[in-house]
C-alpha cells in the first residue's frame, strides 16, 4: 500500500493499537465502509482469503470472550 502512495494515518503512526481492530472489521465485513477511516478499497484489494478468514476468527473470538467475561462477572462474582 505504501507503493501506491497510501500512508499510515496520523492517528496511528506510533504502533499497532487501533489499526488492528479497524483492519479486522474491514476484512471481516468484506466491503468498504460508507465513511472510511482508512483506504478500505485498497485494504480489500491487497488482502488474501487467508487474511479474511483470520479476521473473521478474531471478530468471533472477541465476541465470545466478551460474553464469557460477562457471564463470569455476573454469575460467579463473590
């Protein structure tokens, strides 16, 4: 993407932080957003099927971890 002239956003120049969650949501959704924060079309163009599968796994595991954390907090709290 750097070869195409697409730079890293100013709000994420210091590390991975927010970028990972945005990339996984774009790849899991599989289509560009109406109001893109990043270059959605370029990300989708350069991604592989393997990347999309990993993004879906990350999204699903996050939801399950949040549900499990909520269940443990509300039902097993002393």
